[in-house]
């Protein structure tokens, strides 16, 4: 399930750049089978010394974590045969640097490394001899941002990770009024999904029907994994794209203000949940403000946070020509943004 956003990125890029071909080789996710698969691929490479077929202008390896890159080593001949090579690692925390020797050796094969964690760029650059850049998350804005919005049927939607005290405060609030609908996950962990496109479409439908959406920093409940590193989490991009009014705790990630530079992108509440109900009541009573926040979030996302915007950054960084399809998609997103909030375009924001 956690890789659905990655697959969505690839789908959009392949759709708007007709030069892109996705290698959909299946890698086992269960640990023992994955180790066996890696061993088999390594043995095959030792026996088969042929180089890749060549002719590719760019090999672009996407990985959720640094250790995922070991799977990509099975495709090393094809990667080496490409004119340019770049890697994108969605999650690499400062505590993962210095890198494991096999990961560092593999990254040396690339001309550029993109990271989804901004604060890790500097430390990673100190350990690599190739340029390192920040590439923020993105979501399919056409899937999440299409208008008109359906009527809101969910008062508060909190997906995935949560802060227990804030969650309890929201539960108490909804218990006082049975007409309120608080949607949250009743399971924890990563689970298989049959179709990532259906999963992402259903998620977009739920967010677009939500008045308020809980969004917090990446892996807010995993300080041991992140080393308490502050990064802009995926929920911000999904919530804003769906036109929800986002509720979250104080954000210290430096990139946030550059990514969401408009008023009330997130309505900040205390982690204890002490003031959450008060903020929600204020917003419910101020319908014009609620509607304006919604329009700004959606229009700002359409103008900034689609995979086509990220792919344009990649191509520009690597000095590659941009295909017509990328510009056409971004133009379509701009037209959608003007429909959602023409005043933002007139004011030059975001």
C-alpha cells in the first residue's frame, strides 16, 4: 500500500512523456523470498557478462529507501548502458548517512541523486561524489483535484499514522454529536493492495468528500526511524490536492513554507488536542474562510505538486529536453487551478 504513491508518480510520468518505459519486473516483498531473488540476480550477473542493450537516453531508478536500491543492482547492465543515470530515493534519513557500502557503491553509478527528504541532501552530498538534489513528493492532481467537488460527507478524515492525544480529542468531539463522521484507520501497518490505481482513486474520493483532513510531518510516530528529522509528509500533498482543510500540529520542516506558501495551508493545533475542537468549531462557523482555505489548497496544489512538475525539474536538472506532453499536462493543470480559484491567479499566488 505504501508504494501506491510511487506507482502513481510513474503512471503520470509515463502518460505525459511518451519516451518513458516502465520496467515492471516484480520483486518479492517478503524478506526471505526477496533475499533469494537478490541472490539469484547476483548469480545471473556473474554468469552473464553482456552489457545492456544501450540506446536509452536516461535510466531513472526509483526506490522507497536506500536498501531498495539493492534490488536495482539486478538491472545494472541496463543502467550502465544509458547515456544518463539518475536515482530517486523517497526516504533517506540523516541517520542513514553514512550509507551502507553496497548502497554507496551503487549510487556512484549515477550522474545525479534526487532525495525526497530535504534535510538529508547536505549530509548525503558529503558522502557522494555526484550531485544530490531535493525532489518533493507529488500526487496525481487530475485524480485528486478534478472539479466540481462532491458534497462533503466526512467531517474529519485521518488516514495512517496518528498522534494518540489528538485522536482521542477528536473521538470525544464526535461522540458528543452522533451526526458527525470521523473516519480513521482501524488497522496499522502496510498491507498488500490488488490495484494501486483503484486504491489511489478511492483515497482521492474520500479526501475530496472531507471537510477536514489530518496532516502531519513525515512518520510523526516513528522518531526512532527518523531521528526526529522534520520532513514534509505525503499527507500534506494529498490533503491539499483534494481540497480539504488540513489540520495538523506545528510544522518545523524548512521546506514547508516554500512548498505551501499561502495562508492557512494547515490550521495548526496542539499535539495534545487541547485546542483542536475549538479550532474546528471556529472554522465550521466561518464558512467563507473554510471555503477560501479549500480553494487555495486545491489551486496551489494544481500549480505546484503534480508528478509532471517534478518530472520537469528532473529533466531540467539533467539538461534533457522536455516533451510536449509534460507542458500540455501542466497547462491543463493551470486551467483547472484558474477554475478552482481565479483570484489566486490574478494575485500571483501561490
